[in-house]
């Protein structure tokens, strides 16, 4: 906590069917101490719960893992004939061909139910043939949650409560619980409380679970084969087993450096990470009520792993502070250079008195580059995140320091360009010939 400066943090460590450590540190946005029983949003860690819900229905014969989704989910159609071949296994393995690049994500985010969500996919297409390409896409798990509803005849929230959370004694866990304090964003080192984006407060299978460190301990125990089993051992191994396309199973990925089975979750004001060690039987979960450019939750989880295995953990903390200090410095430098460039605009124009027109215009291009980058900001962030849909609203949350720095640089560049254009349009006073005039003897 001291090294990372996080406002709040909860952790749990399990081993051989027992909780070794469960605790909370720091505070929530209301000033209350964070404990092992403080509700936290775990974002995409929810996918492992959705996969478990599906597998319970597979074992009951209600869902066929290797049969097409379209044959088991009325209302699921897409403007791509290949979608009829997507199997349930491919949804959970993220190998269905679904992609943010070819699905109308904004349309799905305004859906009022999982049934409505499914119907809104009708005009979308696939990015690849099912089973040939791995791509992380929340739509896979939102469709899986709708399949749970159809196969069980209950809402996804009810099914998780009664068939997953309930049997494990996870009494403080739910989907999209309202009683969760606002999280925080770091803005140049200052933690500001922010309400989560409304589009991400839903009951879907990709990221809606709210839970506690105490409850996560029960979840990790069953994932390592202890406690009350929800499914047979073979089903558990199926969820943990990676595909040939990617070290990713069903709501669990394999960290190739450590051999841990892991999954992280990142919302706009909360982060989480979970891991289990097949070799040692340890389980770990770390949850924070904050989100920033650097995710400390995963680093803390790896540190706990090292401690459990008798190794010295790598130092944590400082990365977020360093990144944001550098960005703050760039913002201040940009503002200073912008003011200086605008003040010297007449001098700049005077030096180019004989090169007006396109030559002078070319000289304006460098200072306008930040503005061009800002105008295409969500687009290039989407490219850097492998095609994930990114909106302007999202860029005001945990990337806020980067967004503000880019805005300052863009405004500074535009101010300099405007000042130079104004100076160029003013008439230039003729200069006296060099050497003209009298000289005193």
C-alpha cells in the first residue's frame, strides 16, 4: 500500500482448501476502511464465473459444448453465415471469430437485457472463421450468459446466485450490485472518486460480478479442487486447459512465465486479478477500488505468488507515479512552449516574409501534429488494444493523465499555428537596404 499509493486494496490467499490470508487495506470513496468483506467490482474476472455457470448446465445436459450456439439460442443471428457454425466451446475459448472490429459495440451497450443484447448482433459480422483465430471479445461471454438464461429458464443473475454463489457460500457476491462505492482514477498522482461508466454497470457475463475478498477465497478453493465442487474434475480441467491458438481456456489464461492460471479484470474505476497454481495448490485474488494507466493489482498478485513459493517478490509501486510525473512534465513543457511560440509568432512570420503561401503552410505542420493525434485519439488507442472499441468518454477515466497531456499539447500547437497565421497575414514593413544611412565619423 505504501509503495503503490492505492486508495483501497483487498486480498485473499488460499492453500489446500483453506484461507491462508484475507484482508483489506486503505479506504473506499466514503472514507470507510476496506476490509475482506468490502464489495469490489472484478470486471473480466467475471468470465470465469460465467464459464462455470455454462459448465454446470453442460453437465446437466442443458447445453451442448460442441454444438452450434445458434441451434441452442433462439434469437441469435448475424449478418454473416459463418456465425451459424460458432460453438459454445468457441465462445468460452474466445475463438468464435467475434470481434470489436466487426460488431456494433455501441449498439450492444445500450441493450436493456441479455435477450435485447443478442438481438442487436443481427447486423454484425465475424472477423474470422470460427475456431481459426483467438481474439478477446466481451460479446463471447455476454452471449454465453444469455445461453445460461435460455438453458436454465432463469435470469443470469438468479442462476449465478442459486447455482454458483449459493452452493459455495458466497453470500456477498452478485451481478451488478448497487451497494458498491465509487472507485477512483489517478490524475497526476491525485486520486479522484469517479462513478463507473453506466454502460459497464450491467448484468452481463463479461464483467458484471461484484464480490469480496472473503467470497473470492471460497471461489479459489473450489477452483483448486477443494471445498464443495460445482462440477466434475474433468469439467474443471476443461475450463483451465488452453487452446492451441492461445494460452487461454474458459475464463482462465495461462501465464507462460509462471505457469499460473490467471485472469485480470479492468473497469474504469476498479481493477482485479486472480490466479491459481496447479503445482502448489495456492490461490490468489487482489482487488482494488481504483484504475490508472498502470495496473498494480496484477503486480501485487505476482508478489503474493512469490511469497507463497518462498521467493523474494519483485518490488511493486512507483510505475504509476513515474508515468504520470513524466506526462505532467510533458504537459507543462507543452504549455510553456505554446506560450513562447505564440509570443514569437511575429518574429517567426518576419523571417518568412518572402516565403508566404504553401512554403509557410508547410512550416505549420509540425506544431499541428498533436492536434491530429488528439482528433484520432480513440482510433489509434483502438489499434494499440487490438481493435477493442474505445470511446471519448472512456478516455476521460483511467487514461486521464495521458488524455489531458495530449489535449494541452494539441491546444498549445493550435495556439502557435493560429498566432503564426495571423502574423503572416499582417503587412510586412519594408526593410531599409543594408548599409544605408549615414555613419558618424
